[in-house]
């Protein structure tokens, strides 16, 4: 069966794994039902590439930010550079940014740069895409303090943490992990998260869902994640794709969603 309204809330098409056939792959995306992709930067170099892709393809959008794994050689004026890039009309968010305690990266530096990017997102009135790996406590401390409009990508926390995020107005995005055999937590979140706060993503080229696990992931594979999530929630896959597209457009402040909300209120 063919699906439509596949919105990939978080991907990295600048990754070298796509070097051989990137544009052929992206040229065929819409014919496979993909209606939107937010490509996330991890530093200034990739931020510029994300904007190039967003200029080339109507359905692609960019998030600009510094990933916690990319903080060596952080330029002193990186915030000014991000602010300038964020002025581009297809930059829809600041990200990806956050905390990663899996790797041995100085925590003070990570926390400072995450906090600075939260403040930047608030100043620019842009949503924030958050990476949280094995750093739930410190991530939540900062998010509770500033209350940005945030998406926790590849959410890996508990149901309790998810509920706290939802209470703070945040969104949760789930990727291929929902389909993994050992992913009891991701499955619980897929069942429990309020439907109006759920987004789907790939984090392509990584985290390919079953039956593609271990292979290079692309946005069309979201269908596998959607099928599993829809089955858990006892709903139709296309219905879930329709709703998660609407949620993504609401989270990223797309014009059509903003207009319909506006006209509904007046
Ligand atoms: Ni990512």
C-alpha cells in the first residue's frame, strides 16, 4: 500500500553515507509519499549545507545549531553566526543541540552551549530540537528553567519524563527504535504519548527501522515506524501519518498550520 503525508521531523542528509546518490534519492522522495523533511545541522558547516538543500527542494527545511558532539573548535562568535543563518526563510528551528553524556565531552561546556542555544531560540522565537542521550536530568533542568518550544528527538526517557515534557508544552519525536525488539521504553512512549504531541523521524542515515535495521535509513522508511506505532495505538497507519504531519507543521510553525489556527480563532 502507498502512503502519503510522511513528514520526517529530523534527518541528516548531509551525512557522507549519502554521498553516492544523495540527490537521486531526494529527487524521488515525494513520489514515495514524503511531504516534508527537516534536515538538522550539527555545526556551522552542516548548517550551510542544510540551507542549500532547503533551497533546492521545496519539501526540505533546515534546523541550525551545534550538536554536543561537535564542540571542539567552537567559534567564539557561533551564536551570531547561527542567528544570521536562522534568518533564512527555510530555517524552521534551532538544532540539533542538547547534551550527550555517552561520550567523554566536558559537561560544563555542553551545558553552557546548550543553554546559550536555548536562549537563542527564545530570542529568535524559533522552536528548538533537543538531543538528550543519557543526560535526562540535566536536560530537563535546563528545559524546565527556560520552557522553550522544544522537540525531544529520538526520545529515550521514561513515561514520567515524557509526561513532564508534555506538561511543559513540548513535543516528542520517535524514530526507528520503536520497531526494535529490545525497545520496551520506546514502545511504551509510542503507546502513551498524547497524539497531538507526537512526531515521527528517521535521524537518517542512522536508526533504520526493522526490517532495514543496520542499513542506511531514509525518510520513506518512516512507514515502518508509523505502522508499528499505529498498531500499538490501534489506529490506521495513514491516519497516524496525517496527524504527525499536522503536528510537525504546528511544531515548526509552518504557515498553513498557523493560518488555520488563526482563522479558527477569529
Ligand atoms: Ni540527529
